[in-house]
C-alpha cells in the first residue's frame, strides 16, 4: 500500500479534565487577601527581600518566610508582550497584554495582565505601553480568591 497518496482522517475534539489543587497555607492566605482587594507579600528574614506572590520560603536563601506585609497595588512594567492569538487554558480571550510588574516596595516581578487601553491596534499598543510605565491594579467586582480577582493593571496617568 502506498501511504504517500493516502488521505488521513484527523479527529478534532476537546478534553476537559476536572482537578483540585491544594494551594497550601501561603497561597491560601495570599489569595484570601485578594477578596479584600489587598496584595500580601512575605519577607525573607535573611536577605530581607519582599516576595510577591507570597512564598513559604525564600528561593535565594532557602529559609522559611513567615513575615507577612501588605504591599502597594501600584508598580512598574518590567517587560510586556501583546498576544493576539488564543492559547489553551488562558482565562481571557485575545488580544491581551501579559506583563512582568514590579510592585512598589517589592523585590520580585509579578506576572499579570495590563489593560484599560484599546488593544485592537498593535501599533497604538506599541506606542502606548512602555517598559518603566507605572500601573495600578484594577479589581474585578466579584472575588473568588484567584489570580483573576485582579482584572488587570492599568496605566497610571
């Protein structure tokens, strides 16, 4: 049989896999803060770095972090990317901007969305969004204790 000339059938379908994830005490406390529109961090007792998202240990010093503090909802874009096509399991439809944001008073970058501007024109986005731009959190009205409780970070005027 000559397989070079054979037509092949392609089966397309979607699979949903239900799952449960135990977030543990650190992420539970971190996301519970979102329900009150607060962003919490942990501070390393050794190097004093402020870590967002909160972590149970310092990834630099490998020591437990048990000091909690509320941090600013404002920060600076470190880097960003405009995405115009859909990926599996992304919680929003494109276009969207994903950015690393360094919240004021913290020492790590926080990955989230940038919004509040027209994303339909990539050239406009490129001229508007810049590394070093100040942004602030915009909260979803309905809170579930998840990362999407922060709707996005919007550019500050």
